[in-house]
């Protein structure tokens, strides 16, 4: 069990790494970028990050569905179909 503990402690994230990550996320998130950094908690940054990722997933799913619908309405051997297939792949 002691070897297990040593492996876990070796892979732990340091406080400095967490601070650095939160700082980078603050800069990337549109909802937080324009606010004063000292007014937004790390918890809020992480919550907004999760929300943003979910939003991006929905957009990808919607685009995928639209491309699939478009592909089903055109000739499978056409140039348009080849372009859509390349976008999906």
C-alpha cells in the first residue's frame, strides 16, 4: 500500500498548477474574459468551463446532424457529397 501512496502523491496536481490552469481558463472563456479576474472565483471559472464545453458539444452535434441530413438529400457520388464526407471524417 505504501507504493500506491507514493504513486498517487507523485501524480498530484500542485496548487501552482491549479492557479495556472484557472488563470488560463479565465482568459479563454468568453463569459469571464471581460470581468475583473479578482471578482470571479476558481469554482465559477470551472463551472463556466464545463458549461462552455457542453455548449461546444451541442454545436458539434447539431452541425453533425445537419451535415448528415444534407448528405442524405444529395447524390452520393456528387462533388458536394465528397466534400461533406471529408468534413465528417
